[in-house]
């Protein structure tokens, strides 16, 4: 059987699983399906797919394959573009003024280490399973369909809302670059519409549509455009760093503007540094989108580790230098938390033009972060379509461009519609709580897969191995949560320090006992997280700690999005998935596999 014949058969299976028959053939059929919802949830909710099935039969439902044209420099560029956005120009000032002082340099180093630990967890999955689904695919082969759908759907919704907000902010930063009050000059006020929905931003819409066209046309060309924009943006950042060191004063690193405020490099102690790290970590969000490009990487075992980890290391160095230069320009208590870099130069004679340069650099950062985010979200949606829980047409890959055109166009139009009217209350320095939750889940999934093994269709031994691993995950997460709650709410004093030390000791003892008592069930063939299980456990601990630093509105937004995702899964996705399974569209056993000729080790 040749590839074309196999793809045709798989496409017909995909249509059956996409909701065109079975549970959705009539109202009566749908009513019967709803009556069977509890049984179907039990059958499909925890169903995990085998990695080989995810990489072959499931991937073949997209039709033509995505082109493997990316190498590690492309991934480093995409990682830089996704992380070094406009957010760093806001988070640095707030973390410095409110928490860390000049010690924000150390805060960035700590946040960079946390990001690197999470990047290691993503990399092991991406090398072993070079598919476009990113965290959705990783969770689907470990914790099952429902956990994957909940996290993937929440992540896509957060992407769309955040991208719409970031696109609207492009208008403001572009105005700063050219010296124009852009929001009032370039937005059209529509009388009669409610406040917050009455300013039409055509610039934001044009930006989103242009990026959508670019990512639909070619991933390689999108990477080239991103590389060019990112290179110019990095030059802007280096310019800011140099200006800070040339015009700054080392005394500002230890002396506040107001003598009554605490002084020194760590004015608020270790607590301020760690709280600052929790805030600036938001500037690292974006590297996870690189893992969704794994299906388009030429040599996954070589390029993905270098691309993902390399981009995190480079960004950490840039952020530390930016923080140091800003701390030298002004005392920490005189920094403008909303516009730290441009504000530092506005008060200097003859230096106002630097603010325009910073606005231009931030504008480029918005473009690159938007492009990488939209590339990643389209691939998430594409693979969700492949899995049978969403319409199969979302999974289609165009035969000429070798990109997921349907998913890219759908999300581009949806995001543009939101950005046109809606003044979204999503600040650039606020992380998507859904993203941090996914980081937490992926770190746990690495541990689970190493110690339990892959799904093979109902192995009883695998089920027996799962219980001690799940017990460890639950116990360690509770210890991390206890530490976080004590850190946030316990009053200062010796009792707090003792309790925190006790939690830390319990965490170390739990990991050591797990490592000693539970043997690993599998070893990665090409690349694995070093120091198992210590590295993913540290990632879990740090992500729980960072989740505890988020504000109440973030949790409300996460709860609302999660409730919507659960409702969609119960009313549609579990039935579509059940139909696809019954029709054989999701069965890997007995089906021919399509080898990926373009993938090299």
C-alpha cells in the first residue's frame, strides 16, 4: 500500500471521527449519545495513545506532511522571538521597584534557571515524539485524552486573548517610536458601543492578518522573517544595554533616591529577589511554542535540544544585562514601573530620542512574539483536530505550503475579530496561568512516562506501576503547595523560616525516596532529562511556587476557561472521540504506519 492510498483511507476515517456521522448524524442520535456520556467519559477520558500511533496514524490524518525545513538556528530565533517581546520592558521595572531592587539581576538568573528546567522536560518529549502537538500530544500519551484536551484548549484560548491584547498594544508602541499619541490618533471611536468595546483598532487587525498570511504561506519563510525581525530587535536591546552602562552610575546599584528607603543591592532581602523572580519569569513565556515546531525540524535529536535550551540561555543573558543597565541608570525607588527604560531617559537633557528608539524596539518585539505565538497555537489546534476531539478539517495540512492552513486561518480571523473592537484587560506582564499550569503538567508527565512507560493498549503491569508514581506526584505537589502558601501568607519570623525549611526537607526526602524505591520503566533513546527525577521535580516545585504568585483575576480567568473547555468536551469532544474510536480512525493496531522519510536523527 503506498502513502497516497493510506492517506486516503485515513482521511475517510478522520471524516467519520470528526462529527459527520454517529453521535451527530441526527438529534435523536445526539440525544442517545448524551445519555451515554458517563460511560463514554469513563471509556475515553483517561485513554492514552501510544507514541508510535501519535507519530504515524494520527499524524497521517492531516494528509500531506509538514515540511522538515527547520534547523537549530531557526529554533533559537523562534525562541528568542517568542520570549523577547515587549513584556520585558514592563516586568523589569515592576519587579525592581516593588520587590527586588537592583537584585532583579539575580531574579532574572533564577527565573532563567526555572525556564531551563521546564525546557528540558519539553525537549525530552519533543525529541522522542517530533510531532506538532507540543504539550497536548505529550499529555495525551501519558495522562490521557481529557487532561490533554483541558490543557490544550485552555492554552489556545489564552493564546488568542493574549495575542489580541498584544496586537492592540502594538499601536501604542508604534506611536512611541514615531512620536505620535497612537491610540487616540489611530483608533476609531464608535459611538453607541459599550466602554471597552468602542475603539476600532485597524492597525492591530492588519498586523494579525499579515502575520496569519505569512505563517500560512510557509513555516521556513516565517522563520526567516522572524530571524530578521529578531536580529534587529536584539540590536535594539544591545543598544539599550550599552546606553545604560555608558550613562549609568554604579552608585545606583546600592543607594536609593530616598535615604529613608532600604539600601543595598538586595534592599528587600532574599524574599524580594524570589518574588521578583516570580514576576520576571513571565518574560520567559514563549519558548514552549518552539516544541510545537518539532514536526518541522530536520534533525530533532540535534536541533531541538540546542534550539530550545540555547534560546533560553541567550535570553537569560540578555535579560540580566538589561536589568543591570536599568539599575545603573536610576536608583530602584525612582524607576517608573510602567516604562522603566524610556522613563529613565526622558528626564535627561538631549536623550529624549532614546525613548523613541525603545518604542521601535518594543514594536519589533511585539511582532516577533506574535508570530511565534500564532505559529504555536495553530499547531496545537491542528493536532487537537487530528486526535478526533475537534473537527478533522482543522488538522488539514495544505499540500503546497506544507502548513496547517485551516487552523492558522481560523485562529487568525478569530484573533483579528477580538482585536478589532475589544480592549482586553490582559496586561503584557501577566502570564497566562494556563501556560504555567501546562508547564507543571509536562514536568509531571516526564516523570510519569519514565517510571510507568508508554501506553500499549491495556498492560496490567503498566497500571500497577502507575500507582506509586501518581502517589509521588500528588505528595510532592502538596508539599510544593504547602511551601508556596507558607511563603505567601505566613507572618515573618523564625516560625515561618522553620516551616519553610521543613517543607524543603520533606520535598528533598520525598524525591530521594522515590528515586530509591521506584525503578524507571523506560529510558529515552535519543535525549533525556538529566538528573531524573530531580530536574523535573525542581521544575514542578518552581512552577507551583510561581502559580502561587499570580493574582486572583488570573485564577478566575483560568477557572472560566477551564469550565468552557470541560463543557465543550462533555457536549462534543468525548462523543466525537468515541465515534472515531468505534469507527477505527483512532486505532493504531493493525493499521499500516507511514514512516517519516524527512526526519533525520
